[in-house]
């Protein structure tokens, strides 16, 4: 008696194409993300994963474990492209952020009050600001207000000073915003500004670079006052300068 022995056919090998396919998908998404500079981080992550998966998938093809060589290779190439785009996007994003920060810093600096380097100013001294705007207040002189002057109180004394503003900046200076205030006496009471046909008009218009503007102002002070404090504020962007003047 004889028996026929039949050997069952070998099961077909299952191709492991998953890594190559995943590399292609991630590579496509990473490359598209890399075209948007703000998503450079996503392009970098996906590109790196796609590159690794594509290379491993290509290795499987070489060993006969996978059959999608073109897919795996394309995924690896797209992963590399995504990495390159992520670097470019990072440079663009960081440059844009730096420029924005620099612009904000510049705006803050331009809008910050401009300091004066002069301290303890006396008559004839000049207050020079950091943009080269210069303010000078002269020695006070007795002033006789007219009959219909505003700001003068009977029994008080009035003193006039000359204020000169020299525009040493590189742009036109708006003098309309200049404010002048005074205090007098040991108690530092408000010295009202006197207005009549001779004094009190203040600064008007603009001062061009390299030019000067001069006004004469008078302040009303108590009869026994020995000092007059004059404050000049050139505008919103400037700190106030102060002169301590002797009167009486």
C-alpha cells in the first residue's frame, strides 16, 4: 500500500507597506504646513517623522518585506522638503517677530518723555533735552501790568521773564503745546500769569529745525516773595524743566 504525501502550499507573504504609506501622508501634510511660515514647528515635526518612516519603509522594500518603493521614497523626499521649509519658516517667523519687537521698542522710545540733562536751573541757564531741544529762561525783571491786565492782584508785584526755545532737533517743533507756570514765595503759592497787551500771548505756530522762538511772560507774585519758580513744559513728549529765580 502506498500513500501520497501532499505538502500544503506556502502561505503568500504579506507586504508590510504601512510605513511607506504613512511617510507619504505625513510628508504631504508636512510640506503643505511648511508653506505657511507660522506652522514651521508642525512642518519640522511631521517632516522628521516622514523622513524616518520613508527610509525605514525603503529598507523593507530592499529586504522584500514591502513593495511600495516609490511611495516610501516619495514620503522620505517630502519629509526632507518639509524639514527644509520648516527651517525657512522659522527664520521668517523669528525675523518678523524681531522686527515687530524693534518697532514697538522704537514707538515706546519715541513716545517716552524726553529728559533734560540740566539740573538746578537759574536765570539764564538752558535746559537741553535729549533730542537737542533747548529752553532758556532769562533773569526776572519787575513788570508793571496795564490797568486792565488779567491775572494781576492789587498789592502784588509782577515779574517778567523771557523764554527762548531753540529747535536743535531734526524735525519741526510744534510750539503750541508749550506750557508756562509759576510759583512764588516761601509757601510756593501759584504765581498767576499776567495777560495784557504786552505779555501773555505764549508760543504760537511751529519752530523749524535750527530756528528759535522767543516770548515774554509775566507772573504775579506776593509782595514779600523772594523767589519765583518758573516751569516750562515743551509738550506731552517732554519732561518739565524748572528754574529757581530770585526776585524782590
